[in-house]
């Protein structure tokens, strides 16, 4: 064959098996009608793979010989069968590699070259061609191995291609014949990322390993991005973006709608905007919004239109049972997290109990000790309103939740002072930040000068409470509640 065992080509066993099965897959674009058989005889394992296609044995004997002219086919270099035989015999301990079709067999082996053929002893790849005199239907490849593990690895490569038995293709949330499909993986505990298939063939995505496609198994019929290099290559981030565009733009609205709502388990999953699951949702929402679609989403879902500086608000919303999802969902009519936050600032006043009224008075006395101008306090129930906000500034008064009035003295006072300083601006404003810093400096001084007064107020707040470091509790709570 003119191929020496010193030929410096290195393939993994999986890659070698993939190259063998590629030839069967290309016949019908599926492995559905390919037969796989593994038997053991005299301590050896025989793998036989067969289907109905027939071809001329001369295609196996020349580097460059190929009938793969379709853009749907990988390879096309006319070397795969020869190199696969060399790899199996040389590197993985296979004892026999036989191809057969019609009335012929070609058996590959590694044997020493005649002395006159090469200047030093070396083995080369040989092909023994036999006319069997008995025609078979279709073709097969038969491999003999001493290792069961290696024999099973050949069969395991089946799932690198499309077939109805490949679990990567089962139960898709989107399936558009001739365009593509994807299967959601978020509910599968041991699999967080899936595989990419282009024209039915598993393809690497940005790394030379499998399971790199975040949240889904993705199958796209588009074949123009099928890598044509010798090692099948891999798809880049930008090429993946193009594949997702193709899938979304060529899917009908009703199927996209069903797929988007089937992805609800990952709507609020922390994701980067470059991840495949995120991109599919984003492009699907844009497509549906362009069609004028709007939905009445469940109340707990909020589109994340909060500024980055409002991370605490987002976390408080989540801890209160809200699901904060990517901002593009707002295009379909979902309420924004910012709008929900503003909505939560409107409260229903309730009558303060005697204990609550007494504690409000203590907060006002404490604020007066360091020169704060007090305001009337109105009480509301954050629990009944399912509210994440425990204090709110108003030009005429201060809202405090009844839950705030159950805190220890330092934390409750911190909330009250925080709200008083909103006279100067919002949480994100420089004016508010400056005022709050000034309050902290004033309190530090006052707590040193009027230590006994603060201690008395604390004891009146909760006579049964153990002694606390009021300074640490107060300043450790200044940004907790709003």
C-alpha cells in the first residue's frame, strides 16, 4: 500500500471508529439501517458492521480515492479506510481488518517489507484482495481484537452520528424537519452540557472534547459549516451563532413558542450571554417579538432590567420567590424587575401596636441624640405584601415594616437612619452616599459622648436582650434592608 508503520499519524480509538462509521452513515445519512454485531470466539472479539450499500474494492487501494463529493459528507480526502486500518493494527492491537462487498474481500495487515523495498527493516500496510466467488448483499467491515474494551469502543462510536437510537436526539423541545432540533438538558442531573451535531454528525464546539454545548444537545441540518479539514475540526463561537440563527429563522412560530416555554427550567439559571442556551432563548424571543407576540407571564417571573449596581435588590427579589430572567423577555410583555421594585414601594398602612409605637419612639429619640430631624413613621406588613423592602422614604413620613420593628435595636436604627438620609437622593446617588457617610461620622461621635443614653434606649427596646455591641450592630446593618 506504500504506507509504513512509521507514518506519524495519531488518531484516538474513538476518532478511528468515527472514520469507519462515517462511511456507513454517508449512505443514508443515518445509522438506522446499519447492523452492529459483537461476538467472542476463542478468546478473540469479532466486530462486524454491515449495511446494504455496495462499492468497488479499488476505492480502498489508493490514497485520494473517494466518492464523497456531497457537501453533506465529512472527509473526502480518500485516505480514511487506509489510515484507520493502519491505526487499528499498529496502535490498538487489532489482529484483522477486513472489508467486503459483492464478491470481494480486502484484508489489511501489517507485514515486513521485502529487503529490496526499503533500506532498513520496517513493516508496511498490505492489502490482500480475494474474489470469494460468492456474492453478498451490501457490504461489511469485520474487525478482530483481543481486547473487549477496544472492540466495544468501535460499537460505542454509534452515538457520534444520528440514528433513532441515539439518546442525544430523544425528546427534543424543538424539532423542525430539514432544519434542526434541540433537546433541553437542564433537568438531567448528571449532564449540564450537551453535544453539537451538524448534518447528523457530532462535531466539536470550541474545544477538542464532547459535551461543551451549554444546556442543550443541538442538531442542525445546515452542512456548509461542516468542517472539511482532515481532523473534522471544530465550530467556533461565531459559527455557532450562525447555526442558531439558521435554526431560529427557519422554524415556525408555533414550534418556537412551544420550545421557549419548554425552556422555562433555565429561564432564571445564571448564564453568560455567550452560552448556547442563552443565545437560543434570546434569538427566539427576538423572533417572536418581531411577530408582535405578547404573553401574560406568571407573576413570579421578572425581566432583569436592573442596573448592575442594584445587585442587592435582585438578590432580595430572588430570596422572596421571584424568578429574575434575562432582560430580553421584556419584549414579550414580561414585567421588569425595576418596575416590580417600584411597585413594591407602594404600601398599605396598618395601625401600629403599642409595642411597635413604643419602639418607633425609641428610634426617634436615638436619632435625635445625633441631631437627625425625625419624621412621622407609618407601619406596613412586608410579609402580607410579600415585600422585599423593609423601609421606604417619603417626603412626608417614613415607611417601616412591622418586621423591622422586631429586629434588635442596632439593626432597626440602621434601617431608620438609612431611610431618613434618602431625603438627599436615591440609593445610587452621590448625594445619598455622602449624607449616609456623614451620618455615620456623626453617630460615631454621638455614641462615644452619649454612651449611657444609647444603652438606656437599647434596654428599653428589649429589656430581656443580652448586651450587644451596638456600634458594630448598627454599622454592620446600614445597607441591609433597602
